[in-house]
C-alpha cells in the first residue's frame, strides 16, 4: 500500500494502449451533487423615448428637453427651489437634447476610424466630427467640421427631412448642401432622393402627365436665342391673392406678378394692389427699371393684360400722331391668347404653383414683410443650377442667379458650348 501510494498503480508504467478500461457508474439524482447554475446580466440601452415613434426632428428634441427638465426638477431637493426650471425651453436645454440624441446615434458607429478614414474624423467633447483642412477658414465651426452621422438611422432621416422642408422642398443637391452646414450624413444623397420620392408636396408639384405616346414639340425660338440678355423675351402672370394688413383692424387683398425670362429661366417678382391694367403697368414699369424693357411679353388673355396692351397701343398711336417715333426696343409687344396654353406662358404656370405653395402660409402680414418674403423666394428659385453638379471644385456651376448678377460672358459661353438642355 505504501508503494502504491507514492508510485501509483502498476499499469501507469505501461503504454496508454495497455491501460485497463473501466466504466464508472454515475449515480442519478445524487443529492450530494450540486447542479451548476450559470447567471448573466443583460442591460439593454433602451431610452425612455423611442425615436421611431416620431416623424419630426424638432418635436423629438423638444419632448426630450422637457423630459430632461422633469428629471432635473425631480432630483432637486426641497431646499433648492431656486434651481427648478420652468417656462419656455432655453437654448441650452434644446442643445443638450440634441447632443443626447447625437451621442445615441454615434454610439451605433462601428470601427469608424478605419471605415471613414477618408473623412479624417476626430472626437471633440465626445462627438465625432469630420476633419479636413478648414481650421483656418472663416467659417462657423459646425460648417467647417460637421457632425458625422450614419445613414441607416431613423434620426438621420428625421434631420434630413427637416432640412428638406427648410429649403421649401428644393431638389436633392440643395437639400444635401444645406444639411452639410451642420451634419455630414453618410449616404446622404440616397436618403434625400428617397425623401423627395415619398414627399407628398414634391409629388404634387412635380408630377407630370403620362406622355408615353406623345412627342414634345420643338422649343420656340424665343427660348433658344443665343447670348440674348435676360428678360429679352418675358412671360408674365399673376398669382394670389394674399391678405395685406394696412392697419390693426383692416386688411386688403394683394396679388403677386411674376416675370419669367424665357431663355435662362430667371424670375422677377412684384406686388400689385389689384389685377387691373393700371396696376399691371405699374408693376411692369418697376420691372423695367430693374432689368430694362423686354422685346416681347408673353401672357394669357387675362383682362389686365389685354387692357394693358390696349393702353400701350393707344400710347404708341398718340406718339405716332405727332410724328414722334418710339424705338421698338422700348415698347414691349404683348402676345396673349395663344392656342397652346401649356407652352405660353413658358414658365409662369410651373413657377406660380411652386410660389403659391411656398407663400400659402402667409395669412395676414404687413406689406414690408410680404415684400421681404417675395425677395427671399425669388433668391431661392434663382439659386438652382441649370447644369448638372460636378464634383470637381474648380468648375463653377451655371445658375440663374449668375446671369442675373453679372456673370462673365466666358462662363456663360462655356456652359452653352458644353450643351445646356433647356428644360
């Protein structure tokens, strides 16, 4: 027994193949044997507010700010009543709510340093931002280093929808450019295209009739004149009316007159107090003081336009009667009553519908504010590009505003020679 205790059994000195095989009987339901128990903890990060239940970014932010305020007030003791928050939300509370959701969204980014290394991202105050070489540029910090967000998150979609409404349902490039002043959302162009496709307002004003079996006619000569000044051929129409407040308890109706260049699609907006011929002539005179007299004005057969034509022809006859000829470049020829209203006026109907959608929220405003809104919408429409957007930063894109604000003839000539398609 002593030898076996220190040296073990004799078969241990034999090869493994010669060891005896014995089966060990296992006692079932042994009360002395304890069953192993494996325990684990799982703490899912589920916020009290589900962002998927919201369809508006600002509403989500404000509700989150109110919830954070409630939590702050609940933690304040009875002795520190001065620290209680009440009243309207402060900008700091809204910014804290935005930062809360941005951190939640960025927590879903996996291996962002290697995956987005082309953007040279960096972390500042726990927020991932896009790097670059614009630190010395005189730009706002959010614009020089926008916040990086994934494209497959619901909050990214809400933010992009907010910018789409902010630019008055403009196109894909305008919405994407506006959003990158603050956020850099991955696959942003794909998200914007999907938003525009599902947007009811965009679908309403951009729908086109089915023309599978119909061919479009050639563009009229007025629309393809090369190197003609803006508004040489002009389309005009009225839109409205709007309520214009003249005093505290009195408001009158006002209309808008839209002048559209047939060649470069630039526009000019004026406010008229009525739809009479005299009011239209006043608007025409103000238009001419900005852009000069057009050679041709295209309109429908409205009574105001017909009356204005009659007054201009009577004025011309009066000058002719005293042998004072009027230069043809200073007298516009009014064309109305065309048999094809879808072609004449060329752009009035399309632009009027878009402007009406942008201005229909104006119910009762002052004349100064209405004129300011008219000017802002004119700038928004003229900012759209005529040519497709090129990724090369050295190429200057041709837009309506360039032709209105004195672009060099070389820029316009190069754009025309590369093949601009007049839509």
